């Protein structure tokens, strides 16, 4: 996959969209840390990309970074609501909302006494 992305980068230049797809491939290849780095770079270049916020939130959640995940889910939701008419936003908007509520509840629970 890296060779394909290298050729695309050489011919098209590194766009936020190409970087996003590279991040998703890195995640599929189980390279979560590099995927997170790529998604953060995508969002520095194109902060309004709601889907990148959502995917970053999912990655942060599975790596145990719950507070940043919650913030990313909330940003994904906010942006998706603003862009609700865009194709596909509705498919994952509810999932982001449910995950954000679940993480919010988890983070709000008091620590059990030892």
C-alpha cells in the first residue's frame, strides 16, 4: 500500500484527502500511531473535514485516549451537523453521537474506592 501512496503523492502531491486515505490504510495495517499522526496532519491542513475528526476519535478511543476521543467525536458531530446535507454524513453521525455520549458517561463516573 505504501508504494501506491508514494506514486500517488509523486504524481498528485500530498493532499489532505490522500493523507486521509493513507491514514485509513495505516489503521487497517494496524499502525495506529502513524494513522493518528496522519489524521492530525489532515486536520491541521483541513480542519473542517468532519470524517477525519470521526476517524481520529475512533482511533483515539481504541488506543485509550478517551478525553481527546470525546473532543474529536464532539467536533465531528458539530461539523457533520453543519454539513448534514453532504453525502454520507448521516451514516456515521449517529454513531459519533452515541460514542461521544458513552465516553462522556464513562469519563464522568467517579473512580471506585480501593
